[in-house]
C-alpha cells in the first residue's frame, strides 16, 4: 500500500487562503509597528539561515565591472578560417 506524503503549505499559500478580513487585520498589525519595534523583535540568523542568505546574495549580485568580462566575439578578431573581414 502506498502512502502519500502531503506537502506542507508555504506561509504565502496559507496567507493567500485566509479570508480578506483576516488579511486586512494582519497587514494593519504589521504596519502599526515601527521599524525599531520590528528590529527589537528580530534575532540574528543561525548558521543554516546565514548560509542560505549568503548563497542568495552571491546568486543575486551583479558582476563587478571588469570582472569576468569576455572580449566581443567578432569573426575578424577571432582569426577563424573563412571569417569575413570588412573591406
């Protein structure tokens, strides 16, 4: 007999499934806090969360100018046989 494993709903899916009145209440509650109050409630990232955050930053970061740039691929500069050069 096969057992099916139910996938846990993400917090986003749970929020979307709430009625509109409940969503409004949650949003008002969050907006009522000042940034200082939110910061006081927060905690430092643990090692696993920090690794995920660093990996995200690495993937999302734009390359620095001059790093990993390749010269333009142009038939005249590559020296390939049969390359057409401008007159």
